C-alpha cells in the first residue's frame, strides 16, 4: 500500500521540530526555567532578607543580563572589523568594549533593583507570562534563525536571530500584559483614597531600610497609577494599554536578555571577555582581558558600598522615630493629590473665582464712589474751616467764657454743650444731605454685593468655613449716614473737647484757630479711613 506523501506545510513543521531538538532546546530550557525559578524564589524572599543578602542577587542578575546583551556588541564589532585596517586606531578601539560593558552592567544593576522591588507584587498573570516567555523566546529564535539562514553569514546568524526574537517576543509580551492588565484594572479602585490605602507595602517590615523606603515610593506610584489608569481606561482604554506597556517594557526586555544568556555557549560567553583578533579568523588564542573582570568587580564593589551606605543612612534616619524625608514627601503628595482629586481643588477654584469677582466688583464701586464722594467730603470740611470764626466768636462770648469757667465740673454737661455748639457752628449754612445721599447709595451697592457674595459662597458649600465666614446684611437694615465727626463721637472725645475746643493751653485766637483747623483735618482723615475700612 502506497504511503501518502506529507504536505509541504507538514514537512516544514517536521523539519522545524528537528531543528529545535538539535538546536540545544533541552539545555536552553533547563537553564532558562532554572533562571525563572530562581527569580520567583527571589521575589518571595526579598522582603524578608537584610540588605547585605540582596547584593549577591543584584550582582548575579546584572551579570547574566549584561552578558546576554553584550553578545550583540561582540558580533557587531566582528562585522565592523571587516571594514577597518588591521593596524589602524579605529581597529584598536573596535576590538575592545570596556565602556559598553560598564554601561550595560550599571543599567542591569538598576534593573535588578527594580525587579527585586516590584516582583513581590506580581500575581499569577505576570508569572504565567514570564514562564511562557521561556519556550516562546526559543521558538521565535529558531524561527528567526531559519528564516534568516539564507540572508546572513553563519558567524552573524545567531546574533541576528537573537536580536529579532528579542524585539518580537518583548513587544508581544508587553502588549499582551498591557491589554490584560488594563482590562483587569478597570473599576478596581472606587476612589483615590481607597487606592492609596489598599496598595500593599510588601517591604514595610523588611529588614532592609532602603528597600522599605523605596517600597514606599513604589506603593505611592502604584496607588496613584492604578486609580488613574482605572479612571482613564474606562473611557480611553488605549491610554491604559500604553501606560502598562511602558511600565513593564523595562522588566520584560530585561528578562529576555537573561534568556539570551541561556542560549550562549561557554565559548561565546568567554568571547565577550576576549580581545577581538585583528585578523578576525580565530579567537581561541586570545587571552581573557583582565580589565573586563576588573570593570565588573569595581562596579559591583562601588554599587555595594553605595547601597550599604544608603542603607546605613536610612536606618539611622528611621531609628530617630521621626518621619523620614521620603515619608514626609509622600504624605504631602498624598494630601495634595487627594485634595485635588476629591473635588477640593475644584471647590477652591470656585471659591477663588467668586471671591475674585466680588473683590473686583467692590473695587469698581469704591472707585466710582471715590470719584463722586471724595470731592463732596473735601468741600464739606473746607466749608467747615470757613465757619471756625463763628465758633471762636461764641468761644469769646459770655456763654463761652462761662463754659470755660465751669469745665472743672464733673460729668459731661459742659463737654456736651461745647461739642454741640461746635458742631452746630461747623454745619452752619452747609447742606450735607447730598453728601449723605451719595454715601448711602454706594453703601447700599456694597451691602448688596456682600449679600450676593455670601449667597454664592453658600451655594458652593454651606458647611465650608469660608462660607460661614462671609455674612449677609440683615434684611431691612437701613444704611446709616456717614459719621463726619467720628473723632468727637468716641468715648475719649472729652479730652479733645477739653484740649482744643476749651483751649486748655490758653492759646490766642489765631493759635486756637490753627488748632481747630488741625482738628478738622483729623476729622476728614478719620472719614477717609472709615471709608477704606469698609
């Protein structure tokens, strides 16, 4: 019986499966899954161990990530070496990469710190994606390698395939996570305060003080972003997707560098520490450059010292039982954000708008009142000065002399009589009715503005202290006349009457006249002061 020939698709799948089995699948899966399991263990125990125990984790994570990323550099330099003369200076520079190694290692240390800080918050979604990324990355790598086999030389094929799978798998993982995380985050937080209060602080009781402080910042960011993404994603889903993609791109791309490390052989890893040969034919005879080891060790030591120094200073700050600067900063930001997002900010804006409008209207009325009322006030007191001679005539008369002789009597009989006679003489032939009419007109407008202002403030929030502080004028209250002689209406006016109007200093007529002029000027200043004070 003749056996059916396999279809082209089936044949391609079979060949691809064979290439997987021959391409180091088992070795890769063993190393990659072991790496992810170690990362999972780190995420479980990192909140429980002291700062000094975290340093080996940071260094191991960073070393693997650096070596996974540095492979692209070594292969790219091999390609560039074909363009350069063997004895040229550019060739000498191209054959070494200490600066690139240092930069990659520093970035990887930051990534290790952030992974250690954030991974304890990961739930099943993140870890499922991380474990799935192990076989997905290898399949993508072999597919890229197969597809690019006819396009690139064998020396560059692996690096090109790793680079293609790095971007492909990284983008897919970030996009899948972003979509799922955004979908699950919608309607999780009902309010901003709840989002802050329910964001877990997994390093709150950590033996490491610096991790606890960093966790405080992370929890603050998580609480804020979870609420904001929820609020925004409900209407603009794409905004939430973009946010989550940006947040986790650094994490997932960092992990993929570690998968790339798991693909490298011992010979390829060793090549990252060797000088690139000028004849680019064989590297077996090239020694390992000690400077590369020194760079990694030096950066590790410097980062360790810096981390432990920050840990010591943070422990010292926390031992004082006073809030640390970070705690104060976070608390202030939470209060400010809650204030803004709990409608307090909008309420403040409304209060400010109403108050600004009220003050502007008051200023407009006062400006109009000044242009009309001030000339009347000046004219009134100028006319009063013209009547001073009438008072002095009375002062020198028999009645005036009698009043001066009886000023030692107790009570206010003499004081009151002198004051009444003075005011009667001052207002002689002066009609202040128009002045008072103008004053009452503008005072009524000001009272109405205050009533409207109090009503507007009460509409915003009747229980707010700013609303209760503004009072309305009582209904039906009539506007009182402007007190033109307030200096003689006060309780201490008797001293003014005795010193000036009764001439206790025995001044002559001209000197007494000037003294009364000063009293009139003082009365006018008091009027203007009372107008300015409302």
